[in-house]
């Protein structure tokens, strides 16, 4: 049964009326027209929206099997990471790679080839997928893996659902001995200091930085670099040592209304950034935090996307090659600061080697910067200027966060890989069967 509803990504822009229906565990019928699958709607832009037909897949969330000896989990593509973690963390298992929210599905993590705070040591989500079952354009269901239907497998990892509907995923989990992390914070007074902190700690499993995108002069790019490892029971004290998988109750807060448009401005964000940096710089001792607080701090605020007001927001996430990262990041920060369009959700991470065999996988060896901006005509003009800097420094933008990139910018960032992806879609019939607003916009 299908019906129309208004959909958007997590950024709440663009909004479009879409016909929707449940994603079924059955072959694709090409005669029914083009469609795109959708999980929990956490892609920020228009990647999981097709006005003609959007197939809702989050209800296909069964755990099918788990091997406690190898850590291999087989589950339907609609299984949310939050539900997976609730089941397996108490049993001593964790996902090998996680994005900054647990409210994404396995299929969504595959489609985005999601990365996390450990890309420099663990790669992206696709590096831990053993195989997946794909409903393809010709009506078949195919098992895809590094050894079977390899080109289709690689194109699906990062392919934004444009190669077929991801029905089942086999993923290898990693063992952990507690639900806690040992976190250390390094205050960095400039971008150069922040990048040096990353380079000096490449052996640490998890690293991420909050960055002040409005600081100027010698303090440009000042940051709080956070490093972490999974805690062993001996790292814990008191009751936690005896019950290393018990989590404290986490108060669920809710953003009850759209914030007024005047609430987020250069002055309020600059004040927040100053206070946040000072508070973080005082953390001279390692902290013990539960995994929920370390990996998913914003998940504690339900509907936090309303913070940016009724018009919504857009995230700008780019990756720059290692050789050009410093100059490129400085140029980006200079333009952002001079425009007065600050972002207090500004995140810097170090990427390891990318996966060139996956045409649309985002990470490349270097640095990635992600920033959220309230939507306005000025924001979109700023993004055009940022695009020029990213392209000039050999970088690219992240499809799962994008809502407005042009084909020219996309092709400049992904190069010949974009053409390989288009050719595979043509050859398999996917171009006529799996479409989204994003694929239309980028001529994929």
C-alpha cells in the first residue's frame, strides 16, 4: 500500500512530497518505475528521496544470525545501529566503524560507506562487510562480496542506494571488554597544533576534534582534539569495574520547537566557541565516559535538527588530500570566518587510506572537515565559495551530507570514478530503476 508524505533529510531541506511504500523482501519489478530505498532518514539532504516512489526499509530490521566465535552478524538492512548495540554491547561486541549517530540502518551505513573516528586505523564501514544481498534492476537477488559480483559490491559501498536495494548485510563485529571509553583531550591553540596532535597519535584508535571555525589570527583553527580507546575492566573503578557493561541512565532531552532564526548568529556562536574551548582546555586528566556519550553526544537530544530553525540547515563536509589539507583548511576557515557564518558543530578528523576500488566512497588519505550552517541564501553562496577551495585543493564532498552540490563540483572531486559508477548503472539497468533527487541532480 502506497501513500504520499512530505519527506526531507536530517537537515530538513529540501522537503518534497513523495509517494512511499514499504520495502519488500522480494525481487524488483522494473515495470513499476524508478524508486529509492530509505532507512531512518539520517542522510542530511536528498539522497533518500524520490517523489515518484520512496521505499521505506526501516521495518526490515531482523537479526538473522550471529556467530559468537567469529563475531559475524547477519541482519536485514533496516536494522538500526542503536538496536544492534543494545543487543550486542552487553555481550561484549561493538560495531567496527560507526558514524556520529546510532540512528542509522545497516543498509544506510553500507550505502554511505560510513566512516567514524577510527578511519585512520579501521577504514570505513565497507571494510568490515563480508557480503550483502542486493535486489537488482533485472529482478534478481544477488549475493555480492569481495569475491562474488565484485564490481557491484564495490559500487554499492558508498553508492547511496543507486545500485539496488540492500536487503541483507553480513558484518564482522569487534570484541570489547566494557561499555566505556578512556578519553583524553588535547587543547590545540591553532590548526597547525591540532593537525600535529592528530599526526602524533595515529596509533590511538579513535581521534576527533571540535574546531572553532570563527577564531582568527594566530588562533585560527584552535581545537579540542579528543583521543579515546575502549576501556578494559582494570581501567575502571568502583562499581564499574564489577559491572563493566552497565550503562548509567541517560536523560533523553528533546528540542521541543524550532529555534528562532536570530538565535544562531556570529556573536552567539563565537561566545559559545570561546566558552567551549576554555572548558575543554581545563580537562587535563583522562576521563572515563560511556560509549554513548563519546560516539553519539547529539543523540541525547531528540530532534536536535530543530536547533537551526524552521528553514532547516545544511552540512558541509569535505575531504582534502594530506598534502593540501593544511592550506585548504586554512583557506576554508578564512572564508567562513570572514563571512561571519560560524558553526558550533564543527568537526575535524584524520582519514587513513581510502578505498579507490569503491567509486563513490568518500574518504581519502588526509583530513575531513564537517560544519553545520543554518539555511539561508547567504549560506548557499558561501558553499559555492567553499566548493571552489575544495576543488582547487583536490578534495571532494560527502554525498550523504550533501543537499546542493553541482555535477561540476561532484565530477571534479570524484573524477573518473564517477564515470565508472555511471557506466555500471547503465550496464546493469540501475540507472532506470534506482533514482533519487541526488542522483538526478548529479546525473548519476
